[in-house]
C-alpha cells in the first residue's frame, strides 16, 4: 500500500508491505519519528488482515 510523502512524518513516498510482517523488539526503538493518520492506518490494518487471511473482527 502506497504511503505519500509527509504522511506520519515520512520524508519520501513509501510503501507498507503488508504481506511481509516483521516483529521488532520495542526496547531497541529509540525515538518515535511519526504516526500515520487514522485513515492510512486503517488501510494498512485492512491490508494486514487480508494478507493474514483474518476476518474483519479478529
């Protein structure tokens, strides 16, 4: 899913690869760079549910 430059503090146009889920250790994250607006976050969430074959309420 395409993420436009500036969304959530992104410095350039980016892509969320919903089919390539990776886990991260939160202890290794040092600073928050931004947050996606609710509409884009909802689209990423929908893409993740589709990629993982989950129903909308799971």
